[in-house]
């Protein structure tokens, strides 16, 4: 008689984890963060509530990990580690990445969980710190590396702080997205790059 194999607990746990990620993201998109509960996530994922509490301390922690996984999958779909291209044309490279950011922020699959995490990070210092460390800082580093390369090639002044320059590019984009005051468009992304690189003072 063939010996039966014991269930693979690692595979079972990974399947449950994936189901929880999907449930958290879909519920936040459908019902909003405030109406999303651990119980609701567990029910949709087909797991027990205690399974979630064994792995995460709160729904915010679940959502953060689910969103980071979503971002990682997007990066893998784009052939691995993402870097801002260096074609030799700094303005074109920056416009390309900001346009892609506009598309992402306008994508409902990203927008709802990202808004929830941004809001929760303000009231929950621990989630806020993780949000910055795991999501915002790696993205900021992409800009810093590209701007430093531009300094080395002479396209940007040596005395420019790349981190501050990055904030000039991305800060207004996030501000408009958070407040929903005006549409987030490719034209707006292009204008941010032009203003940041060319300045506001009259040219002589």
C-alpha cells in the first residue's frame, strides 16, 4: 500500500496568505477601508479569523503587506528591479516615470489601498513608519540615483540636493492626488518636470 504524504503546510500557508492579500485589496476597493474588517477579510479568503491575527496585528498591517506584494508583482512584471531609465535626456526620463506614476495613482486597483494606507499612516505611527520605509523610501531612492547620475553628466548643478529635487517633482503630484482638486494627467506630470528643471524666473 502506497504511503500517503502529509499535507504541505508551507504550501497551504502560502495559499492562505495569497487569499488574504486578495481579499484585503478587493474589500478595500469595494467597501472602503473603514468598512473593511478582519472578519470580512477572513470570510472572503476562506480562512479563520485567528489565522489572520496569528500573522498580522491589525487590518492596516494586512493591507500594507498586501499592497507591497502587489507592487512587487508589478515590478516583476516589468522584468525585475525597476530603475528610472537613463537615456541621456533627463527631462524625458523624468516625464516617463511621472506619467507612469499618474497612471498608477489613477488605477482603482492601486488607488483605494494606497489612500487607505496614507490615511492610516497619519494616525498609526507604526504603520506610518513601515509605509515610509518599505514603500516611499525605495521609490525616492530611484529618483535620487537618477538625479545623481544627471549631476555626474553635467545635466544638473553640482550643488543641487537630489532628495530635495525629488520632492519638487513628486510632492505636487501627491498633493493633487490626495486632495482630488484637479485631474491627475500626463500633461500635469510633464509641467512639473518642466517647472522643476527650468525654474520659474524669466529667462534672460
